[in-house]
């Protein structure tokens, strides 16, 4: 079985109060992109067998230490699915990894969600969406969004308001089909460290406010989508507090200079993005960045995912 695992960007990310469980409440706007990884699953005869391999065509700059081990979210998803369902059939997986690591694009979360969705079909267990969402949340805060999108056969859940720690997902209408240029600098961002930086910053700056008070809601988004992206009111609380914020701001300034109407940082970094009005301008911006031949910088021109996620 082949299944696709799209990435996402956060058009908006507001970090709110810390919860009793140690997580933060979030107010975020997720949009899936027509770019991602591919996973190939195969059942084997050996009971309980599990093997995970990186495809030779993978293009994410991964090192072997990034991929092997029990902490890989695909392996964790397989173990969790086995524990919850008793499914013990032998299983192989080949991952074609395209989404860069530590980018804030949700690659690992999307891989985990796609694994649960694939196993639910391969094992013929018939788990409900709610059962899959419960498992997904135990794997990571972003995983339920990808489950919700992958379970929807209409493709309507490729954009959503995500609240709480990721368990409250409200599907919303997609923005118009603007080109999206991803630009990741040659370093990764650690989510745990990013939240620690944010907490430290807020302790020292009690009056801190990252941007205008914005409460995204389905009705308000209809108004936003009707306007030009340069009028969108969204922001990311991490952008101005991370240690490498100067690098992010430099990339965002360059993207705007090259014609981007809206720019942002996805998740807690390190991938930035620019939203353009037309493909030609976005292609010229991508070519300009690539022509500089900066080692390990990642660029990819894509679009909002308007189809069923696993069939983009």
C-alpha cells in the first residue's frame, strides 16, 4: 500500500496559557500543502516483524541517526497500533522522505498519521475516526490534524483552525490557490527548546504581545480570503523570540522584496514561507534563492492542498 503524507504550514500561531498537563493551549491556522513524503507498506509472513527503510530517492538531507531507532514517529505509530488492536502481522515500510526535518512543517506528525491510516486499512480493523484521533494525540499535538484531513474523503479538511493542544480541529474553507514558496535555512529548530525560549521571554517581558489580537474563526477567514494576502492579520508568536530570529526576518524581508504578499514562519521554525500572487513571480524568487548556492538551504514551490491529502 502506498500512502502520501503532506506537510503543512501555520498561517497563524498564537501560544496561549500553559495547561495542567504541561502543554500550551494554541490558536492556530493549519493549511496542508501539495508537497510531502510517501510511505510504502508491505505485509510479511513473519509474525511481529517490523522493518523501516529510507528510500534511495529521499531528498531531505537526513542522516542515519535521524531515521533509525524507537523514537521515529512511524515506528511509534506501529507500536501503538499493535498495542491497541493486537495486530501482529509482519510489516515492512519504505519511506520516501522529502519534507526536511526540524522545519515546523509537520513531517513526522504527518508520517505518524499516515501510518495509522494505512494500518487501519491493511489490518482491516475498522477503527473509527475518534479512535484514531485518540491514538494520534498521544503521538503528538499535530498528528490529529493529519488524521482528520486523511479521513475526510471530500478533501474539505485540508485547512483547519486547531485549538487546545491540537485536539480541537475546526475545518475551514481553503484560501485561494496562491503559490507558496518554502525556504528553510540550513539549520533545524527544536520544538521543546522553542517553547522553553517563549516561556523564558514571557517571564522577563510580562507585557509582551507578539502581534494584534486575532481570533481566527470560519466567518472571519471568509473575509480574510476575500482580501489580498498582504492584508491578512495573522502572526506567529515564535517569530520574534527565537535565538535565530534575525535570520528568519532576513529571509522574510527577502521574500517580500521578491514579490511575496504574505510571509511567515511555520510552527516553531525553521522553515519560512512566502505567499505570492502568481506562479511566475514565485518561480523567479525560487530561482534567485537557488542561484546563490547556499549549502543545505531548502526551497520548494508548492500550493495549498485542495485535494484529498493522501491523493495529492
